[in-house]
C-alpha cells in the first residue's frame, strides 16, 4: 500500500445537487460526485491490505468512535474521511477525501490522499 498525501484546496458547495469535486491525478482530471463517496471504514472492501487507521495516522487526523464504530475525522470541522475508487487497473487507486456538512446546508470537500495498492479485491 502506498499513501500519497495531498494538500488540495477546500471546495465548498451550497447544495449537493450537481456538486462535483475535480482533482488532478497524475496529469489527468478526475471528477468525483461527493454523494458517491463511501465511508473510510469500508475501504477494505476494495483492497484488503488497506488500513484506514494507517491512512488517518499518515494524515494526522483524529479517530473517534460511536457505538464501537470508528469515525475518521477530516480536515474541516464536521467532515469525515471518505473515499472513491478512481482507477482499478493493475493497481487499485483510491482517492481519500475530507467531506461533510460543515454548516446547515453547506458542504466542504477536499482531496487528502491517493492510496494505491496491488491488492486483489476481497
């Protein structure tokens, strides 16, 4: 597993309808619909050797719990770490994003890391 930390600007959305997060990945523009992001707790569904606790530690963000389930906090208050699979060739590449409703009806998202692994899907 390789974790490439990113320091992208924060994008704010007044609505999730039509919201798109655009990120340059290795010279190619990648767009992610924030509503399609999955909780970081589910990242092992795409690559069994990926450890969400290690990702949070590399990023330096706290991990809380609620009813025994980890909560991976993001960069902005009110955000959590989520991910999207952006390439599933020989290497599975996942984009880790801080995303959440940071004020009533106002959302924030920013790319935090690229995680690459050659792991087969579980």
